[in-house]
């Protein structure tokens, strides 16, 4: 049995992110074959990637339940494409107006604003094609795939990410956001997609309802820790917006993150050794420096 | 038996569009219950509607195969929501920059540009929730629903509508568009969603492969006639863009529309009396004045 300290999370993430990259490479349309070159833009937005955090979570959830990455890979990629679409639209002039993303010109700077709008749309629409394609993986139940279509829609759409983005642009001034509102914004804006990426993996791997509830509890804590530590890392750089350290203070934010991590790990108590990547991810997020 | 001339298409469209409106009213989130008021914006974009052409096609296809509207209604609404999302994004300043839509301020004029971008995103993402919900209609097969998820994705995404929009913004100057390019742009930009709305209805109603092929052939001609007659109606108002009368001339455009209508009706020859609404829709499009 691998002990907690023996587990090499960095190597794990690298290996799984490499699988995700290879799958995205296969699933995304070839630039030269597509109308108006939209495939080129979709690939520009998706490569090189960031941490591939959401699809790695989907894969790690499948592994916790005793399945391998291939069982959930199209859906894992779908969650990453929704994340990519949200970044393309976030960077547009009418949103954050960011000229750079991951060290290169953002999509609209490189291709034009209308083009980036449409490339983002193409990514979001294509994500659902990938979820449907997951039905062709052997032994995956069609009703599980349909349930994942709903999960992806709700995690990304009006009840989740997009709803949270709207709350966010409607007012994140540090002096006007209550603690409750801040938590609500982040639960929708970033938490819902993290939660959905875990739930999707669980549903495709025929998790029992108690397993699904436990994994959902884990994912909700993970999303919270992700946001708090993200805010702590950014603290001092962009104090104009509301964030956990601004609203709760640095020490209380750190305490909230520790409590959420413990709760998340508690949710996984009934899971076997194969859930070690999920456990290590939670511990890593609490202590991360990037 | 109802004769061709007896069939009252106007009454049929009105009755089916009323069903679609009532279903959209049920399926769309309530404005007051949603994060950032996104439900209000989604409803603003969807009501009042236009002709509800795409969902009426889905319903008429179900009827042609002996089923009623309820069998396909969530999916019919999903196609209308994708159409609505495309109009919201089309109207944005970086696209057509239209300040009005259906006699009222366009979404971004009413709510703001970032808000309209996100409301469009919410509509497109929610459309897939509705397709998934169609699995709860009794006797609808899960694998049919999954196939419809793929149809909707492909009709709307990079191989269809969004790809066609990109081709379109990359150059529709009348003096530089070939006949072949014009046909290709419209096949993707408007044709794919019309084709998909018919195919989705057929798939959910367990059409045989020959029936599906015949209905697809019908829908492809219908989409062509829709575009040609749309261009003919607009001819003289916006000659700066490429269109069928500009590229082919008015008489040849009319001839192409007549030929496509005949071909479309031929595709339906093996279908019973219940396909009369589909036939009447094809005849109507050829002779329409709005």
C-alpha cells in the first residue's frame, strides 16, 4: 500500500494531463478541415493547456471507483472544453478585456473579436458532442450519459458557471460584497464546474447514490479550497475585487480552507486506496504555491 | 382525407407555435429565481418569438411519423433556444451590431454587452439540458436522445451554424463570393439547424433509416428554399452582401427554389397523409411574402 507521503501527485497529474492532451488532440476538429478555420481557433484556445484540473478530476474519480481513464475521457475533455470556452469569452473586450492568456495573445487579439466569440461558442457546443460520444465506450450506460449531459449543462449554464459570471460582473466591489454573496458567486462561477467534473466521472462509472453523494461533498469542498487558495495567491495584486482574504481576512481564509480540506477528506473515508489521487489533490490545493 | 388545398397551414403553424411557446414558458428558468437575473434575459431573448419555424418542423416531423408534439417538445424547444442564442450573439457589436430585434431593443442594448454575451451562452448550454430531459418522455429510447445530442451539437457547432457564421464574416462581398461558396455558407449557417430540427424529430420517433434519409433530403431542400426566398424578399434592401439573387440572378434563384421544393416533396412521397404539414410548409416557403 502506498502511504500518503509516498504518493507522487506531480507525476500523477502530469501523466493524466498528458492523456487528456492526447485525447483533446484526437477529439478536436482539424483546423484545415473546418469551416472558416474554426478548428484552428478551437485548438489555439485549448493548447497549450493549464493544469487540466477539471478533466484530471474526472479521471481521478473514475480511478477511485476502480475504472480507468478511458471510461470517462470524452467527458473529461468536454469539461475542459467548457473551461476553455469560458476563458475565451472571459477575455473578450466586453468582459475582462485581457490581451494575454497563458503567455500568448488571447483568442480575440490573435483572430479578431467576432472570431473569438464564435470560437468560444464552437467549443461549448462541441463539448456536448463529446459527452454523447462517451456512450460508445463499452459498458457505459446510455442513461448515465444522458444524466451527464444534464450535469454538464447545469454546471456550465444558468444554474452554474454562467450564472456565477453574471453575479460577478454585477458587483464584486470589495466594499459592497457580503461574505454570503462572495461564497455564492464562487460556488456557481468556479465551484459548479469542479463539482460537475467529479459527479460526471462518478455517474459514468455507475457510482451508487451514497458514493455519488460522498464524491459530491468532496468536490464541493475542493472547489471552495481551490477558490480560497487562488484568492490568497492573488492577494495584494488585485485588491479592487472582492475575494476571500479581502472579505474574511487572510487568517480566517486559511482556516476556512483547512476546515474544507478536512471535510473533503472525510467524505472520502469509505473509499479504497484507489481514491488516493483525489485525496492528494485536496491536500495539494491547500498548500499550493501556484 | 384532407386535400392539398384544404389544409390550413396558417392555423397549423399558429397552433403548434402556441404549443412551443407554452413549453418554452415551462422549460425556461424563472427570472426571479436565477443567478444574476439570467432567466429574465433568456426570456427576453425568447419572447415574443418569430415564426418558431425550427421547433414547428420538429413537431411536424413527429406527426408525419404518427406521434404527437409532446414526444419531441423538449428537443423542439432546444432547437429554438439555439436559434435564439445565435440571434443574441449575432446582434452583438462585434458581429452585426444590431440595436433592434423583433421590434424591441436587442439584448445587449437592453441589458449590456457582457450580459448579452452570457445570456446567449446560457441559452446554448441550456438547450442540451432540454434534449436530455426528452429522455423522460415515455417510450423515448435513451440511445435516440444521445444521438439527438450529437445532432444538435453538430447542427449548431463547428460543422454547422457556427462554422457557417465564420465563413460568412470571412467574406460575403457580392463581388468575391462564388456560387459554390454561397451555397456552402448557407448550407452550414442556416441549413444545418433546419436539417437538424427535422432529423431530431425523426430520430426521437424511431424513424427507420430510409425514413430518416428521406426526411433529411426533404429538410436539406427546405433549408435551401428558406434561404433563397429569404434572399429574394430582402433583394434590393441589402445588396452589399452576397445572396442568391445577386449571385444567380432573380429568375434563376426562383427556378432553383422551385426545383428544390419539388425535390423536397418527392422525398416525402412514401409518407402518409400525416406528412401533409411538412408538404404544406415546403409549398408555403416557396411562395411566402414575409
